[in-house]
């Protein structure tokens, strides 16, 4: 398990990161996390796009899910993965 790359203030992102570290893909992208991430992205897309934890979670999930779902691929594309 790697150390969390940044301290953040959203428990949903922290929880997604923790599940991704344990290779628990279904738990890492629950509906509430997707909704919160999409809401944050609609308000400040640059913060989501440049957030190191969000980028790392997306990258990890893409490598675990084969093939990646369209929704996950879209989120990953928007954060630059």
C-alpha cells in the first residue's frame, strides 16, 4: 500500500483512494463518490483536473478495470489520465 499522495478535505475522495489501494474497484467508484466528484468538477474543473489524489485514483482504477466503463473512462479523460 502506498502513502496517500496528498492531504485532502473530501472524505469521499479519501475513501475512493483507500478502496483503489485495496483493488476494490466497485467500492472505489460508488454512486455518491461519482456524484460528489461530478459536482465538484462542475464548479471548479481545474481543481479536480489538477488534484493529485483524484488523478492517482483514476489511473489506478483504469489499470484495474478491463475494460474500463464508459463513465470511468470519461472521468479519467477529464482529469488527464
